[in-house]
C-alpha cells in the first residue's frame, strides 16, 4: 500500500526536510487490494473512531496472527474493474475466476478473524455466492460447468476442429508438393520477380496468383471439403458462444442479488487491509498509537523525529515533553534544537491527524483537529509581505478551540524592543485560551512573564576534559536535544548570563581577527 498525503497538506520543503515520504514508505507492504491511499486530515470523531478500531485489532490478534493476516491479504485480487460488470449482470468467465479467488482467500481470512469478524451481515450472501459459483464453474472458477446441450455442441466442435486440422494438413502438403514451398493455411505469400516457383504456383489449382505491381501475391484456394469444414466450425463456434452466453446469463441472474452485500464486504476488506497494515508496521517498527483525552493536553514520552532518526540512527535523542493549555515557551542556546523540537511535534501531530502511528514510546493528547506551524521566513514577495508581515498574517486567523499553534522565534522578525512587547501580548493572550500555544524565543522580557509554562533546552558543553573548544565536525553530535521545565526567575537570569552563542560562533571557520574579539568578550564576562 503506497500512502501519500493530500498535495496541499504539508509545504513541499517541510515535507522533504521531515522525511514524510520515507516514513510513509514504511507502510507499503504491497497489498494488491489497496495499491495507494491519499491521506486526509481526520476530524475528531472520525480520528477517534479510527484509532479505536486500530486498538481493537491490536487487542484481538497476536502479532503472529496479524502477520498471517497480512500474508493472506496479499493474495486478495483487486476487483475495481469487475464491480461494474457484477452490478450490471455482465460478469464474464474470466471475472468468475477472479471472484472465486477473492471468495476463497476471504474464507481463509474469516477463519483467522474469529476474534474480530468483519461484516457479519454479509457472510450469508458470500455463502450463497460460493454455492452459485460451485454449481456453475469448475477448476476453482477457471471454467464454466456446461449443460447437456452445450456439451453436445462443444463435443461436435472439437470433432470438427480435429477433422479441419487434418484437411488443412492435407491441403498444405498438396501445395508444398506442387510448388516446392511450404505455405501455412490460410496465410498468403509474396513472390518477387518470375521464375519456376511462380510458374508452379500459377499451375496449382489450390492457389491463386495476383499481380500487385511490385510482387505477386499467392493466396490459398481451398477445396470444397476444406471450405465446408471451415464453415461448419464457424457455425458451431457461434452456437457454442450462444450457449456460453446463456450459461453466463443464468449465473449473473443468481449473482446480482448478492452484489450489495458483496460490495459492503469488499469495502470493509479494503479498510481491514489498511488497518492491519498500520498495526503491523506499528508493532514491527516500535511505534505508538495516541491516547486521546478531553480538554487541552499534550504529553510525549520518547518521541523521535523520523528525519533525525534516519540520519543519526541510534544516536538520535528522543524528546519528552508535557505541554499544558495556554502558552508554553521554550528558550535555549542557538543550535540547541529548539526548532527541531517544534518540527518534531509538527511531524507527530500531522501523522496523527492522518491516522498513522507515530515514532514515540507514548503520546497522550486531545485530538489535534487544527495544527499550525510558523517557521522563520524571509518574506513573500508574491504577497507583498515582509517576514514581519508574514508573521502577523499567520496570527490574523482566529485559532480554533483545541488548536496546536507552534511558532519559532516569536517576533524575531522585528526589532528587539517591539518584538519583545508583541511576544508578551500574544503569549499573554494565548495563555488564557483553550488551546496549546508553543513558541521559542530569545527575548529576556518574555522569559520574565509569569503567564506561560517555560522550558529550557539543555546546553552543549563546548570544551572537552583538556579544555579545548569543540569544532564544527562534532558539534551536532554533542547537542543534547533535551529540555527541562523551569521557573521564569531562573529563565530570565540564565538568559542575561548566557554566552553560549559566542562560544558557538568559535566552532565555525570565521576570520581569526573576529574569533580573537569573541574570545576576549567571553573571557571578559567570566
């Protein structure tokens, strides 16, 4: 099953950065019944019902049974092109084979699904379909069962075809003896120029020669006996086709009443394949289903950015965080992972809205019907908006109750004085709303507020045991990517004394004169 998000759901650059396509590829198990699925955001009721169904499946089947269900489901044929013929009483012989195969595999699945059966009301109809196919077909639906009249026509046709074959062999041998060349009946040949072969062909009563201008076309001129056998075969073929149409009409008349029940089960079977896939991959990859609660809450244990996990493997540090209703503020040194935290939450929330399990140990939250992410931008010339204007435009839309609003470097797009004031106003406003607002900031005045819940990213240590500064090559591996919940007093004082950005700058290949000034500044503040 190839999964993909609705085209406009995630900005393209963000989709690539967060490796959404690679994550969706985990769920492609190659089940023919669901070759592709477009993922749409689910509303609260639909999403809750979806994950409840997933939990029921996981509770009902052991991992071994689930793996067997996936294996058997892989043999289900896709019947989309067959369904209109079924509904319109137009099933042909090859349709019956596919239909019988679907029913046979479905019977295997039904035997495995006794703990959680599908569409019980349709099982009687399926039994009726199996009985009809059993009466009217042979070799598992590969051939029709014929009545006496059809059998007689079929037998006579076989005898005629055998006699015709002998007549054709006799005709072809006579032609070869007459002209010295083999010709396959009823196909013509061309002879270029003259010569003895052409003369022999003209003298043969079983052939007809026509001058086409550039060559001579030689056609068969069969005798009356051969023509009679050909005509007899054609007549018997038409008669057999009429008999077959009668048999198919009889089968269709019996099958059509079962269509609605079969269609219900077919759609349910597709849904089951989708759900089985999600549970199977969840168990195989160590993912988690969300637990939904009322009110506003977000609690994450050991959540992972899939993109970082692909890049860093076991070195990827998981994220644990507990966000409360209203405003939540995160601060920390540059490159400590604040933006990564927001993007990780966006990834997890977007996956949940689409009905997917997520890379985490556990996640508890209210249903995320609305998720919005604001990242730093250089503006949008097409909309005549600066980066500051774009940020204000983002907040112009009234947030829905229960929304998740994630904003990176709140109002860093303007000057520090006004940026801090705007940040305080928005944080104070969202602090009183039934939603979760989570932003990052560097402004000390914001960190002095009592309204928001404050978090701090743990800092990287820039010196090893010998006191030597770390370089850019190992900087990323040293970032802890962890955060802690702190008080506003602690946060404000920590920011005023913070010199981590200066130390971080020393890890980059800057001109030595600039590095010297930075070192002087760092030493002067110790």
